[in-house]
């Protein structure tokens, strides 16, 4: 399986901020932004794997840096930064641009993990990625650290799940 360049997985989506997307602080709801980020990241994962179905396995390191206002556009950029056998780490960065002044600022960052799923609903192998730019190289070189943290969190989550009840709380 031939490796692919990170830039070939890059997806950029720009949208306006609508009044229905605002919270009571007159900034974009975090959940609305996360939905937009997940949609963009899904396209990067599918573009990389060329598989019809890529599922979000985890979302980690979501950082809301600056609020996004109704006067801003929101530009989400995503690309695959690391791959395992069937998993792909996708980085998202969000840039808010004041449409009146043209000022741009980093508004959020996040890492998503996707798994490519075949027609039999089982994970399928994905190609490796090749970084080129300084930003891509940095994200690729630091990916093993994030993978280790994810593995630890997955183990912790298994322990948590094993101690949770699914009984109705009112019984």
C-alpha cells in the first residue's frame, strides 16, 4: 500500500456564523463547532483511506482558544497527521476571521481518531502519511506521544466502564 502526502488529505471549509449557532455569550456554541470539525475531519479521513465508511473513534485535545463571534467567518482546516494499521489521527485547526476588519486568529484546535471500516464492518488497513511542511513534520513527530496518551486513556476508560451501572436510577 503506497504512502500518501499529508497535503492530499487536507480539507478546508469556511462558513459564516449564524445567529442560531450562538450561545448566551453571543459566541459560537462549542458543540456546533465540534460538529463542524468532526464533519471536516471525516472528509480528511475518507480522502486518505478512500473508504466509504470512516467512523470517529475518539476526540481528544479539543482546545477552545478564542471565542468566535457572529461577525466572524469560521475556517476549519483538517488533515491526517498519523496512521496506525486501520486508524488515522486527524488534526483540525479553526481560524476565525473578523469579516469587517480582516483580522484572523486561531480559535480552536483538536485531534480526532478515525477508523476505516470495510463493507464487512471490520477495520481495514490504511496507507501511511508523509509530512512535508514544518507544521506537518511537527505534528507527525509528536504523534507517538498522543498515541501513547490515547492508549492510556482507553485503558482507563475500560476500567471506568466496567464499574458503571446501567440500572435505571429510579428503581
